[in-house]
C-alpha cells in the first residue's frame, strides 16, 4: 500500500494513527464482551475504519456527517466519550436515545452527527436538506453522508443524488463498498463495473479510491470538501474496502471465500499505516505499546462505568410525551376584518403569511414554483419569495420529505406539497419512520408540514382521489389536521407551520373552488387538537371531518325534522375526546361519518373509544357511515355509489329507529 504524506507534519500523521487505532481497540473489546455474553449484538467495522476516520478528520467540526451502523470511527473521531457511546449501545438511560434505540441509530446536534435508521438509504435525503439549509444561510459548508454498496440499490440513493445534482448541493455521497450486503455479494447487487460510474448518469463528479488507505481517504475528502464549500455541487466517492467480520457477529462469514479474507488481510488499514509510520520514524514499537496501554486502560474504565449507568425506568406518561417536541402553542385570535375567500385561497393566504413570518421557511413540491402548483395555490410565490425558498422538485417524494427533515435539523422549516395525497405512498417511509420517530429517538424536532390534496368528488379515479388519513393516524409522533372550511384551512395551516412537530395537513380538492366563506384577514391560528360543534340537537350526534362535514350539513338542512349535534373534528391526531364526550352525552345516539373506506378507517377508532368509555350514555350502538371497501372508481355514477354520502340518509334512519 502506497502512502503519500504530502505536506502533513509528523504530529498530524501520529494523530491520524491514534484516531485509527482507538476504534479498532474499542471493537476488540466489544468482541470480547460479546463472547462473554455481556452485550448482545455488535456490527463490526473492522477492516474499513480508514474510511470513517479519514473522512471525518477531513470535515470541519461544524459540518454535518451522516454515518452508517459500522462507522464507529466517525463517532470517536468527533470525540464522543466512549462511556456515552457504551451507554447508548447498552440501552442505558444515559445513552443518546434513553434506551429507545440501539447501535448508531441516533443523532447528536452538539457533535453534528445524524445517525441512520435501519432502512439504510433515507439518510441521504436528510443530507440534501442539511446542505440546502447551509446554502440558504450562505454558509460555506459541506455535508458528508455514507451509504453501503447494498443500499445503492434503493430508490432513496437515486432520489437523493438526483436532487443534490439538480439543486447543486454541497454533499459528498460516500459509498463504502465492502463487497457484501449482509451475505449478498456485489455481483448480485448491481451490474455496472464500478458504482462510481453511476455519477455519470447524474451529471456529477465521481471518484473511486482505496478505502483502506487513510491518507488517500483524508486527502480526497479534504480536497473535495474544500472545493464544494466554495463551489457548491455534489460528488460521489466510492471507497473500496472489505468487511473482515460478519454483517453482525451472529450472521458469521461462511458465505465469504477464504481467499478474499487472505487478500484483504494484507490490506488491513491499521497494520499498513502503522508500518508506514514506523518506516517514517514517527512511530516505534515502544510508542505503539505505550499508546495501546493507555487506550486499553481508558476503554476498560469507560466500559465498566457505562455498565454501572442506570437502566431506563418505565414511565408511560414520559414515553407518550416524548413522542413530540415540547411545544406550547400560542393561539392567535383573528382580527375583525374579513374577506370572502375560496377554500383554496385561504390555504394560499396562510402560506403567504407564513413565508413572511418565517424567513427560514422553505416550500418544496412538484411544479410549485413558476407554474404555481397543480392547483395554483402557490401562484406568484416564486416571484415574491424567490426560487431558493419556493422550490420545484423532481418527482421524488421520498427525497423531498427527507430533505424537509434535513432542513429542520439544520435550523429551517419546511412545507412539502404532495401533488396528490395518493402520491405520498412513495414517501411513506420518510414520514412514518423518520419524521414521526425522530424526537422520540434522539430529541430532535421534525419541523415539517406535509400538505396532502385529498379526496374524491372530481372523478379522478383510483390514484388521485383516495382519503388516506388512516395510513397516518396509526403512527405516533405525527399530528394530523383535516379542515372543512376556509377559515379553519387558514388557521390550522398557520398553526401547523408554527408547530415544530411533523404535521400532515389534509386539504380537500373538491372544496378548493367549490366552497367560499368569510375568512379573517391577517395572521391567526386555529388550535390543533380542538374540535368544533357546528350544530346542537337532541336526537343524535354526527361526528365527522373534511367533506363529511358538508354532507352532514346538507342532509340536516334537507331534513329539518332531524335534530342533530354535529361535531367537526378538524384534527385527527390528537383528536378532541372531551368535545366528543359532551356530544355523545347530549344525545345518546352517535353516527361516525367519513369519506375514507369503512374497514379500519379513522371512524373505527372513534367508535371503539366511545364504546369503551361512554357505553353507559348510549341508547343505540355507535354506527359508522363510510365509503365502500373498494378502490375509488373514476365514473361519476360509480364514484357517487362508492362515497359514504350515498348511505348517509339510510344510516341515520337506522340509527334513529334503533
């Protein structure tokens, strides 16, 4: 192995050696503890430490790094105390995730590290958002994100690099090509000769380097980082290396031919660099011994102290509370002045006011800039706020939701528009596994609103008409709002943007231009989690939201003899149990109405809660009225039959006759 020291002095070279040696010795200790049964799992990076150490040392301390689960050298090179890391690995209360997650599935703002989730690829999109925030703030920073050769098969890899290329983001995408994704060899992962060749398809620069040569890694990343700080652009770096142990220790290495071990053992990054420093007269056997003795002592102390750290204490209230970033909403009352506005215009007005109030707010979505969005909600925004804050995106929902989280991590707010709520399915993982769980896992906010143009009534068929709110009401950590009126559409959207937690904001497409009402001018907020009682009556209660509110109002207007209490939930998570309770007590008969399909729709949760907590107030079973358990048809005749409205009158009559 050829090492080129270039202009590095002896002190720097020696420090690199210590940074390389330390994680190897920590790993050696972990393997001993594993054999002793004192720890239960370990993902080894032995044989590829030069990548983590060399690249981390090339980054500035204030620049973000997004590593993988065998990049111990990133964490130790950023000087995270081993005691803290060990507490994390052992699920101790003093770990970064308080026992809620393991391994390197955490982030730490103080060290500018954002760990991965088990799905591997999604963190690359977070790097895009982090880098975008740096660009918008005029910071000359680079962002470094790791992936393995196996994860390059994921769509997240493509989406993130493509967005970075289109937007010119200063991100170094580093592939650790160690030959195997668990047991699957690279020949079964991709057909191209080299992964770095993929850079050509994105129109970006690509480098392939010896990942076991710490000086080559350091020099390459250092040079690229210096360049892209001044000339922002993404680069792809493929580091060739080898994993000398199993994917994790329990999986073993029987699938790896022995000749590969023999070949790569000769390329061991630590042994070769150590020999080089001895040859250069920078290290001696005695010096190496002294360093190892001190490291061994430090490691033993940190490990044993971590074992003595307290275990988590189960606290149900604390667990539920920690799903959300602490936030006391300030409800800003509307002024006296009002204007007649369409539902669509109220949403546009809210976005406009939020863009004025929050200079760090970024809007992202397909066609939202010059074109103004598919429904023209952001028409004129680009001219007013600039293309840097009103950003057209490629068709890549996963990357854009992930970029929104990256923006939030780096001090910005994001509103992401799904062109249609149906399309969120290809960004689902980022929402339910990244946005929703980030605060619970490591205490970081996810200041992202996802706008969801939803619902039927326009004959748009199975892929542009779904009411898919129940996909998300099951997921702790999200807040979900669904306004039925222009005034609420504006107030709830402004409240959602103010809230540093992830909010899924459903807006009904059918109401965009068909519903006009008086809307307060200026900035105000509507409380998230608070329902409203639109009508009071003694015969029965309708609990609904979204377009269901208007179906209920139409029915009651056409049947004045039916006296009903009508509750508009407005928020589905958290939902207003107290208002529902009072409405149920007032009538004793309850109909839960929604546009979504019947089975496992959100109405099932409302119905179950009423049955469990308010049974003694009921004079009849709770009844549900919902759409058919089919896909949504395009034909108006079929769509009308599909929708819950077609069965509303009959269901109410059944309820009243019980």
